[in-house]
C-alpha cells in the first residue's frame, strides 16, 4: 500500500496541534493550581499528620476517589451542563478545559499526597522542634523535600492529559483528537489518523523526556 498523505491538510494539522497544546497548557496549569493544595490538604489531614482530621480526610478522599473512578469520556458528558455554565460552551478548546481539569486534578492530588508521604518524618519533626509554623513546614520543608516527586507527578499528569485531550474530540473538543475522529475514523482517511497519532506520540515523548530530566536535576539520590 502506498502512503501519499493526499488527504492530509498540513495547515489543519498545525491548527489542531496548536489547539491541543493550548488545551494541554491551560488544563495542566489549572490542574496544578487545584490539585497541589488539595493533595497537601489530604496529606496534612491524614492519620498522624499535622492537621489530622479523620472525618474531613474521609470526605475529601471519598470525593477524590469518586472523580477518579468515573471514566473520562463519561465525565465529559456528565459535565456538559456545568461546562456550559462556566465557559458558555461545551465545544472546542474552551469547552474542553473544565472537564480536563476536573478529571485530572483529583489524580494529581493523589500523586501529591503520595510524594509528601515520602518526606522523611525526622525532617518535619526537626522543623517543629525549632518552632516552625504549619505554613512554614509546608512551604520550607514539605514542598522542597518532595520536589522531585511533585515534578514526576506533574509529568505523569500532563502525559495523561494528552490522552484526555484526544478523547475530548469525541464530543467536539477540538485539537488532534477531534481531527482524528472526524477524518480518520468517520471518513476512513487513515493517513490523517496516522499523522495525528504520530504528532501525539512525539508530544508525549517530549513531555516525558523533559519531566525525567527535571526530576533527575532536582533529585538528591
């Protein structure tokens, strides 16, 4: 079979790639802004930690688990009314960002909680013995000590968001996923499908490589 890529509109591929990068950048930003404090809160209120509160932790943990349990494609559909309320539309780049953030933030929060659990308990106790406040312990001990784990968590979440952005094409979310579904699947233009998949693969490789290098740079091990 001869591949001529005759159906591929490279300008459209460029526009879709830019849309995917926009969705990825904004959704990653808001995911970190929501997921990081949520993960810190989960850690602090868990058993044996600075703000231990079993009831609060159980409720927040339950909500996080529920959001993580719902398949993203179903979550997007369920959130359509909420998305319209927030951004005025459920279509395109704008309409994709709320479900992307709501789908990824609980996942990232769990990664943050796990990273904070890796911090040496002795370091926290030393800070407490020197009279550090809870805020000082969070800002000057927990976050710096867990930095490699947090960067790894952001990398994992960002790579997951790449697949989420592709899935958003099912409900008209725009970007490469939308292009692959409209042309590659519905019109049987395999060459368009191959190009979009190749661009997504390259994007994932770049993100993973950059994340691994940052983790290595900030890791003390």
